[in-house]
C-alpha cells in the first residue's frame, strides 16, 4: 500500500511538472510572438564628406509651395521659407551648407525621387520662379559648415 501511495504521489509530481513546463512553454512562445520592436524613423541623414560635389537645383514659391500660409510657404522643418534656405534629404534640419561662397540652412525636404539633390529656395513671386528656371540644375562644390 505504501508503494502504491508513493507511486501515485510521484505520478502526480511528474504530471504537475509536465503541466508547468507546458504552461511555461506556452507562455514563452506567446511572449515571443508578441514582442513589440521599437519603430525606427529613418531620415536621410547620409552625411557625405565635409566637402563634395552635389547636384544643385532651385525652387520658388510658385513651383513648389506645398503648404501655403498667410505668412508664406511652410517648410518641412515648420519654418516659413525664405531666401537662404535649402531643401535636402541628405542633412538634418539646421545644417549649414556653403555653396558658391554663400551659406544656406537646411530647412526643407525634397521629393524622394530627388533625395540626392540640394534644392535652393529662390524666393516668392514670378521673378523668383524665373530665376529658379534660369539657374536650372548644376553640380557644385558643397561644404558642410
């Protein structure tokens, strides 16, 4: 009789351990399936060398003002566009770039199709639009300040 009780107790212990392992396995596999990985917002901060030749284009309010406000065109950085600003996906907002001896600040983004370009804002009105068209697309030496 004693051997039977010991055998039953051992059987119950084995069953209890097996159930714990199964429950623990299920718990771990559910946890593995529901792990939330942090999202990563990728920006186009490529940081080319401090000085390099880049494709330069020009834009004005008439051909590229996607968010007009009463004060002017709203840039991707949230500032109102003004001469001296550039659009670029290559650098973080606020980066200073020297092109042809003039210093520009990155405050806007380009279309992803042209993410390799630096787009210089020429201003507001028909005159700025004509200037942007006339200047066209060129390759110029760009220095990160």
